[in-house]
C-alpha cells in the first residue's frame, strides 16, 4: 500500500490521510448506544444490502475488458489485455484473469455486470465524485447533506437493532451520513466493553442490572445493546472461518465479519464496506501488477463471502461501485489518469446475472468524452434504484432515497 499511495494523486492521498486522522481521533462504535430503536423480539431477519465502494477510481476497462474493441488495443499498447489473457464473457468483453474466482458466480447467474456506468459529475475529483455517488445525487454540488443509504433506512422506518447499519471503515462514509444509529468500526472486536474478559463480564452484569427494570427508551436501548454485545462476544474469530477461503486482507476480514453478523441474526440490514488503492496513475500493470493484485483480493473476498453464506445469498445483495473509471488511453507512466465511465457489480442469488448491462459507447475518438474518457451511458442511480426496488422491496421509497431522479431502471434484479 505504501507504493500505491506514493503513486496515487495528491487528492486521493489527502482523502486517505483524512480518514486515517479521523479514525485515530477515536470515533467509537458505542456512540450509538442510546440513539436507536429496536426490532420486536422474535422478528425474523430480512434482506441485507452490502455496499462496497472501491476508493480511488477503479479502471473498468482493465477489469471487464473490451478485448473485442480494436480501439481499446490502440489506446493501450502496453496495458491492454489480449483475448488469450482474459476470461471471455462474450465476443466483446472478458474478465480480467485476476477475477477468476468470480467467474462461477457470473456463469451461474448470481452476478450481474454494468459497464460504462457512473454519475453525471464531470469534475474527475475523487472527493466530489465520491460525494455525489455516496449522497445519491447527480453532482457533488447538490444541496443534499445525508447519504442515500441513510435516506433508505429513514424512509423504511420501523424498528432498528444496534447493529442494523454498520460501516467497516475508520469513519462513517457519506452514504450513511445522517443515519442516527449507524456504526463505523474497522473490526467487530471494537464493539465491546472495555477491559479484560472478567472485567467485561462484571461490567456487563452491572449494566444489565441498571437497565433491566425500566420501560423508557434508554433502558430498552441499553438492554438491546447489551444483547448485541453478547452476540458479538460469542462470534467466532475470522480465522475460524478460513475454510471459506477469505484472503488475509482488510476486505477479506470485513466481509467475513459481515457474513458472521448475517448468520448470527443480530438484525443487520445494511453494511457499507470499502477498499482503497485504486488510483493507478503509474505502473498499473496488465495481467499482473498493482491493479491485478487489487482485483485478486476483491474477487477472492467476494467469492469467499458468497461461499460462506450459501443459500443465505438469496436475501443478500452486494453492490460494488467506484467513484469513476480511468482514462481510455494509457499515460507515459504506464498507468491511467482519472476518467469517467467504469464498471459496477451486483451479486446475489436470484439477481438476473450472467450478462453485461448498459449501452457500450465504444472507444473510437468520436465516442469518447473529452479529454479521452469512456462515456457514461448508465446512471449509477438506475442500478441502485433497481436493486432497492427488486431486491429490498423498496419501490415506494425511491423518491425519498434518490430525490429528483426519474430515469430508467435496469431489470437486473428480479425479486
């Protein structure tokens, strides 16, 4: 990661340092102890949305590769992958070989791909592009302060659990900003009382006595939170689920812990995850190298998550997005600069997968967006609104979640 940060642009380095600083300031999970309402006892778990953000701008052209487009090879004489390098999906597109572990999910119809997707924000700024997508708006400058996931949870209403909305991140991402009960933590082990095991047990008993009698919302919140702490305390360590093949990476650990929460029945409804390092300005690599190593971790982590949950993936939907793609042509440093259109993945049993969605604009000079980028032909909100409507049962909530958006949706996730 040290090398990746060295060759990333200054804007991305500033964003990464900002997140690190905020995390060091101790934004702790327990702040939500008295901020949430809860499910009724015995209420069954429902559908779960996992939103994974690839920070830095993933190069969609070398992820789902348009190997059948001659212009692609002309624009990237050193970085382009040839037909024999990729995992062919059709006559035009192929998966980068580092995504091999995702190919079975695609072939079984449990993974859909959307190409040339993005927002209407043309700033090519990491901060502004991330802000637009995570707040669910067209442009970063729109006067919307909360995140699209937070608006979904608020519009959905009803009851909440202490672990209803969770971000595996050093700080709460913009997508969850405005959600009063959302937690941000990098490891579930942070969600525990202070002290050693015996000290935690005694403190838990004392707090339980304090909260067990009252019917006010603080007492109810205290009891429910203590129940959640008990569940987290009993969860197996990530190393105990390695039989599912999770990589020894931050993303692998975060997805493993997300799966454990889904299995445990704590009421998790939304998990926001992130993987940084995609700002590949220099020495990006083709079949191997910086970008390929990122893709390997991404694919192996997602495949392990799907394998771990098995049939549970019928009620779990994973959306993988990034702020923008990379320039269509390679630069002098054998990397790629900030661009526009990229790729987006949707995973889950029952999604209308096994195909690539979106209009392909082509890479000929007249088809590119100045100064040389893959044009965005599918608004990212078309995908997210389709997922919320068909997979999360939230059709009626869409005007509140994506205010002002009335564009077409994709039939990629039948209920």
